[in-house]
């Protein structure tokens, strides 16, 4: 299940990775979901970022701040 969360609720390591990969874009939405990974559960954060040129990018990061995926629309 995806849960919308506030930027202030995102762990610092995750914020750092999203900021590094989103550049100067505006974060429009952040969702958190829990997935089974390697026999355990991990939180995955997905941020939708609107770039200054109007394009959108989705950045997925695990709870440890590791970039999982970065997709441009």
C-alpha cells in the first residue's frame, strides 16, 4: 500500500538522495510503501519531482538512502 507522506517525515538519508537526483526541481509528492526484500521488509520512498523545464521525474529510494530507480516522464 502506498501512503502519502510529508517531506519532514522522510529520513535524512532518503532526503539527501532525492535532492541529489532531483536537482533544482520541485518535489510534488512523496509516497512510502513497504516491500518484502531479501526475506525482510523495507520501506521504499517514491518522489515525483517537477523539473524547472516542466518535465517530471520519479525517484525511488530505499530506507537506507540507496537509489533504486530514476525515471523521466
